[in-house]
């Protein structure tokens, strides 16, 4: 089998063989708690990855035919073939820095710990960018574009060259349309989310949802940076939402259900060692991960730009 995690030229791969690993659960819990992807993708298969291997084969549910029945009619038995997909640990991010003994001694802060924590924060941001950039292109054909909606086919979610213009006057309507798109795919209400750029979060806060009763919260949504829920969606803001220039500056936002995507990660290395060539320390970390959209019908793509306020 071809290597699922790339190796440099001349370096052998152990994919499919024995792969020693360090799985730091406590660090990963914190890692997820501070990310958008940790809230929108499930981690149902991470336990399998943490024990052994770099691939998880996921079995889906088969289509079972429902037929009308008449009294005395014999049953026809089918042999369902459930769909299968694989989650590959094929992405990786790393950091490494050196700090001399004199600098460590003379600096007024615990530099090794502070810098390593900063590197972990930067790594979190890069994983968020990776997942959000990957995800929007995986949305079901009925959940994207100017003619979205499996049943209606007339919901405008924006398309290339014609991003949907959003302002405070229409953003709630846009979110309701996203909910309708998922409804037409029979996606359950539980676990729904929308990830929007920060400016769009500001539009929500300036809308009629300043009235807390519309979000179901006990206090106004202006209270802090968290929006809460709108039309069954948990709303997340992120500066990692991919943006492009398409006449205007446009953003590839996503919405869907946590059932749509799965994520698994391994913290391979996170350590400080003695510098073998001079006085000082070397800090380094390696995070490898995989992400997979396993239910495209539960994922939508919202292509938007800023519109002038009316």
C-alpha cells in the first residue's frame, strides 16, 4: 500500500507496519477545546487511530428498500452493500526552535514554556485553516451554489462570480435558508453549526437578534463574542474561513452537522531536549492528523461577500 503520510526522499515508510507513537490525551483535549474544527467535526474514530495504524476504514449504513405490501405477498430479500470510506492520517504540522543556555538563564520569562505554548497556538490556527479549506469543497451538490435545495432547487447560497451579498438586513434570512437546505436533506437538528467570518458575526449582532429572546439565550448576544444559536445552528466565528478575490473579497463559509465530518489526530512529539552541538535546549513538536467528510449531504457551502447596509 502506498504511504498515506509522506516521507522525504530516502526515508523508509512504516505505513502498514509497526508505528510507535505517543498519544498525549490531555494535550489533545485542550487542543480541541480551543479550535473551531474541534467543535464542528466529530472525533468518533480517534481512539482506533491512537492504538495502532494510520488508516481507519469506516463502514456506512446501506440503503434499505422500503416496499409497499399486500396481504399474503411474499417478501423479497435484498443483500445490502454498505458504503465504505477511509480516514487517512495524511496531514502533518511541526515546529522546532533552539534556545541557548545563557538566554534561558538571563531571560525574565520561562521562554521555553512560553514559546512552546505559542507554537501550539499557531499550530491550532493552521489546523483550523486546513480543515476549513478542505471542507467547503466537499459539500453535496444540492447544498451549494445558486440553485441549492434538494427539493426546492432555488435557494441562493452564492456561486463563483456571483457571491451572495450579505448585510445586517438579510443575514438571518441567509441562515434560515441554510437550515432549509439541511432540512431538505433530512439532516437532524442536533449538532448543526455554521462557521462564519468575523465580519458576518458582527452583522448578526447588529441584526434583530440583539433581542436575546430570538436566540433563546437569557441575555443579549452582545454580551460577548459568542453568538449562541440561530435557527438550530450553533454559530461560530473564525478568521480562518477561506477567502478569495472574486471581483470582491469573498468567503467560503460552511454549515452542516457534526455527523458530516470526522477528525483524528496524533501528537507524535512534544518535547524539549538538550542541544547536542552547543549549550542550550531544543524544543520540537509534531502533530499528524486526518480529516474526512463522510456524509456530504450533511455539509453545506455558503459563498458570501459583504454588502452595503441599507
